[in-house]
């Protein structure tokens, strides 16, 4: 029986405000028009989660412009939320958009892994869906992946599909991920996330077609290193989940009560997924937000936090790869 992994997760949002205005976004708020999450509010949420089956705390934030006066306060809030989650027994994973090298280096001390979607490497999207999104310049995002490699940060990245790119663009993006991983060996997962229409966005087009996703999974499996898991979001492809797994996808990402990025598409319950998958020859298995082969990259404090879960019997069911 083939294992399919997922992370028992919960998403905490420091702020929805974002200086990018991507036309497909269902997440953002205008800068200055969102009340930031306080540490006391976060602590109450985390206290409630301690009695539930949650391991990963995803710190997912809108982006404050690098030159904005509140940028340092924004970063400090994210860092403090990671510290708080760690102190309460959770394992933080941050995705906060474009960071400086120093910001990423500091966050490395309070995150067991981090992430950033590469989205698409084609610059043509800067004329359409990313026309008003300065941090979506492909070279900037590619640089983030390389910096994460230099810093030995276990990393998740991925593609957004159906934004106006073509098949060659998708292959180019996968090849860019593979190239950076070949150099540093730090990419844990690549998410293949199909565009799914939501209520808040300004983009108006049809969803990415399931048949294209299934074929892209097969292509990705050939391009990416075997150690990289191909991740698909089960709430966006419920009717084609089994076909995607048969094509080579092997991870379902963080499953939590609410998808902040795609709020119109609730996650299925892990227990229901387990029953469905078992009936088709798959075994749904929990994992940590860091894969076991990267444990030794972590600062000692984080290694200790991870080892508590490993000792309790929750280990990543993937082959060990040495870099």
C-alpha cells in the first residue's frame, strides 16, 4: 500500500495587508486597512490547538513593502509569532513573501522549514495578472530559493497553474526549481496548485483543467529529483484526487480547517481522506513540516523540538537522502 503524506496544520495570519495586487488573489487586504494579529490573540488560538491534532503552524502573511516604515515591525511580529508557536510545542513554517537575506537568516532560527511559491518563471505575467505585483518578478523569487539553499533552509515551493502561462512556461519553471535544488539540495516539496476561481478576485477565467494537472504531475516527476515530494491541494482537486495520486503526486500538504489562500474551498477532513484513500490502495500518513533528511540542518534548539515528535513515533515516511 503506497503512503500519501500530509501535515496536520493550522494557519496563522499576522496580516492580510499586501502591497501586491495580483488579480487572482482572494487573500489580501489593502495596506493600512487590516488590523494585525496580536500575540495575545495568537496565544489564545494556540492554546486551543494544543488539545487538537496540530503540529505545524503555518505563518502566512501578506507582504509589507521592503521600504515601508512598518516593515521592521511587520517582520518582528512574524518572528515573535514563530517564537510563540515554538514555545507552545508547535513546529513553525513561514511563508511571508519576498524576504531579505538577513530576514530569512533570522527566521531560520525559529522555523523548521520555510516556503515561497515560485509561481511561474515567465515574465509575460508581469503584463497581465502580476501587472501590479512588484514582488512577483520571477528573478526575485528565484533568488529567494537560492538564498534558502545557501542558508540550508528546508524549503517548499511550487507553481500556480492557469494564470495565462503555457506548457513550456510550466516546464521552464519546474526546470528552474530542479536547477536550484541540484545546487543546494534543500527543496522538500513542490506544490502544483491549480487556479480555482474565488469570490474576492478580479480575474475572471475558468479553473485550470484536471487533465492538464494530471499530465503536469507526470512531467514534474520526470524533471524533479526523486527526493522532492510532489504536493497537490486536496480541496482544489477533490474529484480528481485519486487520478493525481496515480500520476505520481505523493503529498497533500497542510490540512487545516480553513484554506486562507482559497477560502471558498474548505479542506476535507483527514479522517475522511484516510477512508477514501485506503479504499483505493493508499495509506494516509502524518508527517512533520520538515523531512527527516534535513533535521541535521537545524539549529540545536529546533532539532530538539523536532526530535520530540520523532521520538513519539511521527517520522517522515520518505527515503533518507544525504546532501
